[in-house]
C-alpha cells in the first residue's frame, strides 16, 4: 500500500540546482537557453560534467551509463544542491539507474527531482529507494520549457511557492469515469512504467494510488500492450483513481483506457495536461491528493514541498 512520501524543502532564491542528463543528449542551444531561464529565477545552476556528452557508439545516449550515473549520484550527494533537474528525456535512465548507490543517496538530506518522460525511471527509484516526493514537470532542455511561459510558471510556483499549486486542473480536463477518490500519486510515462515492472528500483504496486499516466508517439496497440502488461502484473490492483495527461502524437487513448481500466470501477480523469504536451503542468508524485473527476481537479492535502 502506497504511503505519503517525505516532501523535500521548497527552493529559495540563491539555492543551487544541478542539471543532469540521465537519458539522451540535449542540443546545446536548448540546454543553454533552459539554464538561462533557471538563472533568471535566482538559482545557482550547476551543469554536471557529462551533461554535454554523447555516447561514442549509441548516439541516443548522453554519454556512457557510468558517466550519467556518476553525474546523478554526485549531484545528489552534494550538500549544497537542493534540486536535481533532468536536462531532457529520450532514453537511457533505465541503463544507469541500477549503477547509482541508492543507499548512499538515502543517507543525505532530501532534495527535489524534476523531470518527465524517461525520468519516470528515476521518479520510481526516488520513491522506492529514498521515500521522497518528486515533481513530474518540464525540463530545461525540453521544447515546452522554452516555449511555454505557463508551463515554466507552474513549475516555478510549485518549486518556490507550492501553496499556490495545491489544486491542479486544466482547460480540457474532463471525466472519463466520474467520481471522487483520495490516494497517493504515482505514475509517469506509461511505456516506462510498463518496462519497469519487476525492476529492483521500481514501485511494485499502485495499491492506494491515484495513477498518473501520459506518453508520446504511441499507436493504440502499443498503449493497449502497456496497460495490459501492467494489469497482468497486478500493478493496478488496489489503485483508487486514474488521471490521464497529454498524449502527444498518440493515437486515441480514451477508448482503450475505458475498455481496460474502466472495469476497475474507479474514477478516471482525462486530459489534465501534464507530460509531453505543449503547456505541461507540473504534478507531484508521492503526495496525498483528492481526485474529483467530475470537477476536473486534483487537490493536494498539503503543499508538495516543505519549508
């Protein structure tokens, strides 16, 4: 059964954040522009040594697995760093996650992980191994962070003024299955959740959870396959609600969600707008919330980040 996780402290001007690249490479101009926006928030930004690397053989990776894991671990263990921010998505976090010394990380002060997409793997590990709340939100090297002022502002307020984002809704949010539920947020990118079933550093069950799901560029058959895999693994057993984010460049998702998850008999809120979409909201993972599918809202019991 999921439990409310420990909320790391909120950020304050002057705090240090570390940018890491656990997955794919990020174009230099996008990374630089994203870092400039973080600096404009009054943060001290530390770009870790291997963020600008590209793997010599596998160009879809930002450097070697060992280097990406070392950057992440070094950033987390640095007592001056208050948040670790993924530069971008792609693929590769699953290759480096088990190279991290999670026991060493657990002995340090809590800090905030920010990212979405492939960062789902690390959100799972931070929850399972460190017991910490994390933020599923836009990354400085992602197009949405650079082009969407609403997305940046929602992330900024969640980081610095989390009371201002205690209720989350979106202009297109609507009930796929009506009702209300209270539980702990869990989830992320659907295909990464399905691929993580059975992994040592993954959360093994969504029991007691409000499951947040989104993805990008998937055919309906692939969405069906991922949901079916999670159902067959009993991952959804005991879940109390489902919230769908954006499904950028995906084939229609609502019919397959209604078909496969509707029989669970729990509220399902659709199109909340977190994830890969153009104006992504920031949603916390590991917090206690009330889902009101009919009203199209998530309401946190307390701010996502502490004092």
